C-alpha cells in the first residue's frame, strides 16, 4: 500500500529536519557553535544541485547525473562551511550567530537575484527522481526511504561520536575553548573540520529535498527551516543524541503530520492561518521549554551514566 | 644553576590585555624545581602564567622552554612541547566525567593511558572513587585535583599551577601541597606555582619571585624571602 502523498511529504520534512537537528546537535549541542544559518548550508546544497542538474548539459543520464550533481552540491555546501567556519572561528557566540544568519540571508538573496541560473522568485523546475517506477507516489515513497536510510546513517555517526575520543574533544572545546587549547588540542582545526563535514551533510539533505519537491522556490530559503531545526533540537535537548529526534517529532511531527493530517481544520486555514499558527506554537513551545526545562525535555547529557555503561564502575 | 639546566627562561616579558601592559620587564629562569610566584590579588600572577602557557599574547620579550623559543607559538603547540597549565578557575570540563577529563589530557606521550591514570591516582587517590562522576558535580578541591591530574596525563615536564589552593579548606590546601611536593620528586617535573598563600607556597618552593605593581622582583631562594619584602609586595 502506498502512503498518501501529503503524508509522505510531511514525513519527509520531519525526517529531513531530524537529520538537520542531529547535525546541529554536533555543532551547537556539543561544540557550542551557534549556527543560526542552517538553511544557508542546506540551501547551497539544494540550489547548487538544482542548477547543476537542470542547467548543465551532462554527457550522462540518471542515476550518474544525480550522483555527480549531488556530490558536487554536497562539496559546495562543505566548502561554504569551511569558509564560514574559518571566518567565525574566533568569534564569540553572538558573532557566530550573526555571521551564520548573515550567510543564510546572502544565500537567499543570491538565489533570488541570479534569475538566469535559479529562476529567481519564479522558481525553477526540471528536477526529477533519479529513477522512475511509473508511479509518482511510489517514487516519493522510495525517496522517503532513501532519506530515512541517510538520516539513520547520520544518527549512527552522531551516536558513535558520543562514544569516541573525538566526541570528548568536541565537548571539551564547547565547554572551555582556552582550556582545551592549553591541553594541546588543535581547537580551530577541529572546529573547522566539524563545521565543514556537518555543513556538507546539511547540503546533502538540501539535495534530497530538491529531488523530493522537484521545484526550487526561494521561499524555501526563509528562516523556517532553521527555526524548525533549532526549536526541535532545543525542545528535545541539545546535548542529547536523541534530543534532536524527540524534539523534531514533538514539534514538527506533531504539527505537520498529526494536526494537519488528522484534525478536521477548515480548508481556507491552510493558506495563511496554519503556517502562522505553526510559528506561534513553535515559539510558545520554545519559551515553555526554556523556562521550565532549560536543558530540553530529555534533560542533561547524563554522560556519567553513559560512561558507566561503557566502562563499568 | 647553569644555563642548560634551565627548563624555562623568561626575558624582558611584557604582557597584558588589549594593548595595555599588566606586567613589564619580567625576567626569571626556572630549573628542575618548584618555583613560586607570589603577589597580592591583581598583581598579575594569572596573567603571567596564562602568558607562559601561550594563552595570553606576549607584547615583548621571549619565553624559552627547554631551549625552544615558544614566544611565537600558540597554546596547543606549547602544550605539545610539554607545558601543562592548570588555571585558577574553570579548570575542568564540567560536562565530561572525571575519567574523560583525564583522557582529554592524554593526547601526548608514549605511555598507555591506563598507566598514566594509575599514576594520577597515586598523587590524588580520592579521584579513583569519582571516575564516573561529571566533573561539574565535584567540589572545588576535587576539581583542582582533576585539573592537575589531567595536566600530568599530558606527560608534562613543566607544570604551571595558578593559585591551586584558592578558596579551598585548610585540609585540601595541605593535601594539595603535599601532592605538589611528591609530583616534583617522583615525576621530576618543574613546577611554577602562583600563590597568594605565601606560607604554604614557601613550604614547598625552592625559589621564589614576588610580583608587585606590574614588576617582578629578582628570583631568590625561598629561605631568603624576608617578611619585610613580602609585606611590601602585599602592600600590608
């Protein structure tokens, strides 16, 4: 049985945001890099892929065309991560926040103004799945499963990072950067490496999204993606691996799937009221969590328990 | 003491913050010994130690560690040479367990991590029972022990201790200074300790230097430091 297209799209967004929140967990939750430009890196992947896939006359067909464009788009997002990471490396939290937000804004402006490449405000079509089952709903379902596999891979990576010396180093840098430096840790290089890899993966998630929607709109480069990612992560608990998963499920999942799919809301609400209501509810959820449970619903990292499980004692 | 025996040589050091010098014209050498830096609150002890660890900028002068000029190095490069730094405050990573804090220090050196951890326990046996606790839950004294233990995990040959006993109970103070004395002899580590607690510091120090009003006195044997000189430095 093939799922309803609306539900597939909703699930796709939830899974994609879980992936973004997991990557932000590594940046913000562990290393305290306050990246508020998630949508910028995601958008670089999305638009680079779209432009390469649609505008370039490749000498080969799908799926090789998709793979080549996806790899290049991911690399472009990673390169942006390297550049932005280098620029913000020595800034305090406020500076990082403004710098990354500025980058995301620049990406949105570039996508809007470069009409020849991106179609500007009119958007750009021509994207398609790198396979064809003959049924759009089946294609979408398969793509959703591919995304689930990708995000499961990201989850496994994050889980491993928590148990590895690398994770220890990220937490150390996030807790006290000068102290980590004084212990001989290559702080800047570690932060740059992390930011590059996570930004590249954010770009890859943008690629996945582009194929799913098959039409690029500059409106998708607004603050909503970043906001949903940050809210999900903070609500769930930014220092816990599962915080990203639980937080996104309880916010985006609950609103986009449960409320929109199963509540009998008036049809006219879907154009303006629901998107606004979504932002308001996310804001309220964020405030309530910050006031009553500042470390998120899953609370503190409880690394002591984790280490006890791993090493005994 | 011959020149080659010097672990640390500081010459014409000027350092401070935002272009404003806190200390100027500081010269001293440290051999295989415990070297105490005394001074009142605000005398520049923390600034000096952070500069020696290459966390603060060097505005003038040179710092040479075991024959290598570290003046142009960054903190992590200096640490790689064997300079261990234990800050006065925020000396542990609060979200990491005690064991993880020790492991973070174990990046350099040839000996196994386990061997080094066991060695830390010989100096600070209390840590053995707290290994899986988050460092953020420890008392002030226990945190200092973790920070000092972590510096030892680095296979440090020069240990910079910034007011290691500030705010601690008398019991912890004597325990800590006893550990410093043992580290000095059993690990053969040169130790520079900045302290306000002159009595305790002089009890373990071989030589001493006093900071006052942005200048440093000439280094002297701990036994040569007179009460008058100390009173003057502390502006009593």
